[in-house]
C-alpha cells in the first residue's frame, strides 16, 4: 500500500488582542478529495527536505508568507486512509504551529480563497468537510 507523508502548518497571528488562524480553500478540481474543503497550509515532503523545510516552502508557495516563527512543543500528527483511482493510500500529515505577523496573503493557483478566523470559526470550517478528522 502506498504511503504519503506531508507536513503542514497551523498558522496564526494576533490582531487587536485576538488570535486568528489561517485557513485555505482547496477546490475539488485541484485535489483528490472530490470536493472543496478548508484546511491548513500543507504539502508533500519532497526528497531531501526536512518536514520544517516543507512547511517553509509550502507556506511561501501557497500564501506568500515568509516570516514564519515555529512554536516549539507543538506537533499534531494525523493518519488516515483515502482511495484515489481505486488505490488505497495511507496518509501521514504532521502539523506544526507557526506564528506570522503578516496578514496579507498571496494565494497560489492551488487555492480559491483564504480566511483568517478565530478558533471557534476555524474549527467549524475544518469540521464541516471531514467531521471525524479534527
């Protein structure tokens, strides 16, 4: 069975004493899920990269963010199976907590929208598409 390893970032910022989390809208047409969904910055770990390298590269490619500050002590690992073209794939995604001071986002063509949301709204958006994932 194929195994895919990805790394991502739970990106947050402070604005007016409120913590906001960055979510990206992944369109069905660009992804194997078959439907639109909101998620964090993430991508496949490429050969020769560390997972932190992947997070830095993906954040720059997907959002234009370059001022990432990794918050130590946070690592959330997700494991799940999905089927693509009739093949079952085991997916591992490691998410790191990352702070930015930059609110301006420059989206890649992989995404159709972004949002800076307070925790409760971000949690709800993440839970809508895959209720058992978060």
